[in-house]
């Protein structure tokens, strides 16, 4: 079965939207440009001396950000007026950047060569899609949280495993692994083995402040790198 059908199968299995994967593969608008204009900015395309073109998001107060820096949350309106525009936090060896979603109060790091997208249908969340590796995108991370959906607002003190079962949030053929800690919270860890119809994946469910979060790592390209995956999971933090 083709990679696209495999991805759609597992995305549905995990409650994700396959559009998060196809965004990079089709000729859809630049998500950073769309994000700029949807958040009060005006896109200004500037050509440098070497004829390369960069998108700059210009805000009503006259400040500006590189469109990707604004999209990733590493630059905000007003920053440039303070005299120095914040830059993405980068690792000198692996080149990671840190994303901050002020509205959701969440931040995390991911490889700089990946593309981050916002998802809102059927679930609210974020997707991180890496570059092509042997004709498949790798790595692939998803963080789902839907504050407007009842099943993603479990009551305080609820048995989380039973809540997931009662609300059909657990996929079939998933192995329960030992709990892990994500952002200081205990997370249920589930593993889905690869099959002819789907990729292998690891899913994590945890709650914070009455909000259910689901983190999914999709093992595309027949590749797993738990040093990289652990770095991503360990980087997830919430605003106090």
C-alpha cells in the first residue's frame, strides 16, 4: 500500500488529520505567510543583493519579524522596536529551533529543517513534518489538544486510561508501555507496531490543567531515532 494511504490510516487511527502530512506535499500557500496575514501582519517580500527573496511580516506598530520567526513563535510584534529581533534558539550541532504557542501556553523544540503547521480539523493541534528521507518525510510529530471538545477536557482526578477507553481515544492493536514523564506530567505510553497498512507509532496521553494532550511520533521511512525523539519529548514545556 502506498505511503500516503498508510499515513491516512494511522492518522485516522490516532485521531489526526492526514492534511497535516499532505500540506508539504501539495502546492498549498506558505503557512508562515498565511499565519502572518491571519494574525494582523502584512507580508512584505524583500529581495536581497543575491536576488534571494525573504518574507517579512510587518505589524501595525511598525515592527517586523521574519515570517518564519513569527510563525515559529521566536519573534513577536514589537520585538524589532526594542532594537534586536529574537532569533530561533539553535543547537550548533543538530540545528533545532524552539516554538512557542502563546495562546496554548506550550513550547517545544524540533529540527530546524522540519515544517511546523497548525491543525484545526478535526482536532486542534500542531504537526512537525521533517524533510524527505528515502521518499518519505521524517521525522513526524503531532501534538493534539482540543479545548472545545468534551473528550479532551477530562475532570480532575479521573482515571485517564478509563477516560480514553470510554471516549474511544485509544487505537486498536496498541501495546501499553511503561508511563513516561512529559512536562512534569505522567503520560500513558502506547505503541502501535507497523503493519502493511500503517506505520509504527508511539502515542502519549497526559493532562494538564484539565486539558488532555496527545503526542504522536510517527515512525516513517523505516527509521527510528530515540535520541532525537527523546529530545523532542523532553523539550515540551508549558507556561506557568
